[in-house]
C-alpha cells in the first residue's frame, strides 16, 4: 500500500524515531510502512490519521 507518511513526517521535521515514539512502535516499523513493505493494522492506521489530522484515505492509498 502506498502512503505519504514520509512527506507528512517531513512537514513536521520529525525523524522516524520521533514518529515511532509518538505511535508507540519501533523506528523499523515506521521505516517499513513508509517504504510500503508493511501495511499498518487498522488501529495503527487510525492512530496515524489522528496524529496528522487527516483521514486514513488521505494518507494510505492503493
């Protein structure tokens, strides 16, 4: 699944470690999501959308 997580993170000048801490996941998980190697669980996707103030569909897309 494609996403714009890296761009959203960059807008806030957050490192992968910063985002990982905010989401309570590992930096490796953030990296894998950004590269499309891992699709987040639905609860994690909701947490990401709430953190960035966007709908899930605006962050994740086919």
